[in-house]
C-alpha cells in the first residue's frame, strides 16, 4: 500500500489558514429586496407571521425560521465523527464547536472546557511553556491561557481529515495533530462510527531533553447554558486492553450519552486521568496540576470508581513523554460518543443508530474506543487511496481539489441520522431492499431548513451518496418509493396562498421525509410553503435518480429497477396531466411549482421541461429492462413529441428560453438545462434528445 508516512503528511491541497487568520470580508447571506419584491411577497410574509405565532403558541418549532435565523460563523474547519451518529464541529483555531448530537437541533456552541493543552518541561523538570492549543478567545476558565503565536501555527482541512501544526521552536518543540474521522467510501461498517482519532506527533528539534505532555479535556453536554446544568453526570476511569481513559456519562434531553477520552498505551508514554473538574471554575486546579507535574494528580481510592455529580462536570486524560534531543514521539488519542438511541419530540418513537448493529445497544463506549485506535491506520489508508486520483490529477484546479472533498462535509455534519430499522418492519422487506441490510438514512436540507431528505435539492447532493455510499442512496430511494403510495390526510395551511391542503396525497413524490422536531418517517411532507403535490420537478427527479442509481455501477441493477418501476410509472403518468396541450411536454402553472419556490415559471420551461424529457427517456430505458414493450412504446411516443415541442416553444435561435412567459422568457437561468448535465454525469449525455 506504499509508504504510510506519505499518506499521513500534511497534504498540498485543502483549506489552509494560519491560526490567527481573520477573514478580510464581512459577508452576509441576507440581501435587501427591492420594493417590487417586497410588495409581491407581502401577503405571504403576513401569512408566515401568523403561521410562526401559531407554532410558538403551541410550543412547536418552525421548520424554516426566517425571523431568528442561525447563520454560519466564519470559524469552522473539518467536523469530527462518522456518518449518521452525530457530529461535533471543530474550528480551524482549535476549538470544539457546533454540536449535532440531538436529532432535532444544530447547536452553535463553542465549549471552552473542551481543549487540548500542551505542557513543556526542560531537562531540569522546570515548566518552560504551557498553553491551550487553540487561539480562539475563551470566555470562561480564566486560568487557562493561550500563548500560541497564531502566525506560526497552521491548519489544513481536507475532509474527513485535518492537520494542525504548531511551531514552538523557541521551546525546542514542534507539534502536529492529525484528526481522523471514519468517513470511508463503500465501508459501511466503519463509516457509521461516532468517534474521531487525534494523533499527536511531538518532535524535539533541539539537542536538550524535553518532557512534553498533551492533555485532552471535555465536559458534559453540548454547550447549552441551561440543559448542561440540568442533568446528572458521572465519570469512570478505564483500562481496557492497551487503552487508558475516562468515560463521562450524561444525558441529552433524556437520551443516554457518554463521552469517552482514550489514549493508547505505548513504551515511554505515561498516561494520567482526571475524573472531575468544574468547568465553571477558574480552572486553576487542573491547570496547576499540569503545570507543576506535567500530568493530572493520581486518582485517590479505587481508580475505576464512578464519580457522580448533578450539574456540569468535565474530565481529562493526558499523555506524557520524555524526548531526548532530535527525537520524536506520537500520542494516539480518541474521542468517542456513545448515544445509541434517539427520540423525536412527537410520538416519542425510539430509534437506534446504525452503529449499534456492530457495537450493541448498551455500554458500547469501550468497544468504540478500542476499535477506533486499532483501526484508524486502515481508515487513513482507504481515505488516501480514495482521494489520491483527484489530488494527483494535474488537469483539475487546486481550489476544486479542496472543495470537492471539503464540501462533502454534509454527509456527516448535515444533521445526518443513520438508523437501524425496527425489527418488525425489517421482516416485511424483500432481501433486495437496501434498508434491510443498511438501515435508514436521512439528512437535513440545511441547518436552518429543518426537513429530512428534501427531495428537490437532494437531487443535486445525491451524487455524493451515489458515488461513495450507493447503498445509502438506494436505501433513501426505497423510502421515497414507499412514501409515494402513502397518504397523510392531515390538513396543512400553505403559507404561499393560504389554501388548506392534504399533507400528503397518494401517488405523489413527497417533498421531504419529515421534520425532526415532529415525527419524521411518519409525518412526512413538513414543508409548509407550497402544495408540493402539484410541483413539476419532483417526479422527474425521482425517476432520474432511480435510473442513475441502477446504471452507475459495474453492472446494471435490474432488480432495483424492477423494485422501483411501478412507482416511477405512476408518478410519471400523474405528471402527464400537466401536459395541457398534449404535445408531450408538461407546462408550469405560473406559480412557484418547483424547487425554486419563489421563482415563477409559466408554460413550457427549460428547467422542468428538460427534466421531464430526461425522465421520459429514462422510462424508455427502464421499460426495456423490465420487459414492458407497451410502456416502452408509450414513453417513446411522448419523448418524440416532447422533443419537437421543446425545440419549437423554447429555442430562440441562440439559446433556450427560460419559459414561455411574456415578460421573462429571455432570461437565462444557470440551472435551466440541468437535465442535460445530469444525464451526462451518468454517461447518457449523448442520448439526451435536446441539442
């Protein structure tokens, strides 16, 4: 597999900044709308205010909060954690921030007590340097100092790994921390793990002996000032195989959770543990222990005894080694969180995370810690081999190499859940159904758009799953297939026009699989703005994703097509009712009836019409696969007529018009020929019927 060191060195490409970096531009996602836009949207805004007030009175949270929006801060680096078991954010300055452990919340909190600390002693055992290994400005624990020169420290992020380099040459030491999370394409067993490994390489660049300690501290909760205090916590030291560490037990909204800090034992490495300190104190007790002794004080009494406290508490581990001049030492540390089950607010149904399939539903912390520290070299090997073809491709620009991987962060950090199926439900599934083996997968449309698997935009993001975790993409498709036939008769008042509609009509593609603030997977279609049963893009997108997922592998998955075909045929025939002039091309209504839900398309449009034709083409191919010649002829006839109509209605001699309206038809929308690109991505671009 080649030289492992070359696979762990700081890469040439990635998100690269110094630890004192400040972004020069203050950008904002907000814009000031024109008076015309304000006037046009005023009725909808007033209805939204009413909807917002009603939900607040009922003590329910809205899925799209436009009044108190959470916006990303300019601080984030590569998050830690695998897929679907919760994540903890890391800032490029070394902080632990933005927790996604509660299934219905993305918490933008930075926790000062969650730190790495370095202590350096000289050959006479005098402390010559001690500092938090973060340049983020703290607001608590005043005794804890950050004395780093951020101009001499560097961060590199290349998801799912990150490197932090600390130049402490004036003290004879250089440090590199390598952060590894188990996000490994096609490896479903490891990629669901709730953990991250931190490998510290300590290099003594001088001739004199140095004693270096790396300490790792962590507190309960997620940084919530109220919730973190309203819980009972306990901690326990452990020695497990060749591992040493501390487990911190606590709860998140009545859901059991534990944080485990572990260190791998090695020759020349002394490990110490701290079972409790007060994260709301000035921090001097712990700080002075490390400064005076280069380690935490020895635990009094039985080392494995549990320490209980009501309220906030923090724990720690440290690794210490003496380094002769011009030598180096590595410390292998791990953070794991064991939160096996989650509960959604409505219905209180309990779901188990997928990692429990391997590690069990109770007391899995030590198994996770051990597995991570034993297997992370293999993770890195696979991550390196996955990324190498892109990073070595001289035809790709540098920014693209970084963005392609770093923008995949949403696979783990997108409010993602990867769940085991309920046993009784799993028994009802065919063996070909990906959910039976790989469970259920869901992620948010956005941190501020709290809906699972919003299908109109999953159409774009799904390539990351289809390429790297195709069984999760198929699992999601099987869910959507079942939801197509589902009816949810509950009534919802739409914000856009005030009409009351059925929440989910049968034989339609849902917009989403529910709000994690309600009861997702049961109460689907949480989207409150438009009646999505009349949208013109969802059905085409379901068919195109089915087609892609079946043919992108080495062998066409005919069973998958057979499993999906009925649903594809039903939604396409239902969409055909919007071909008002029966020329083979569907028409838009003149209202927002597709993913661009404040943009209006009227009549035939390049965007929806193109998606429709591409989906009709896909149906002709899939009809052949299932051996249905009548359907093949049916869809081929629609395709032939639709091509002519598309050319006649939209081609203006230079480019395709946006739509058939009188006032905006000549507009050019960057995404309007998306279907051509989509088929091109799966090797079918030459078959696309439009020029």
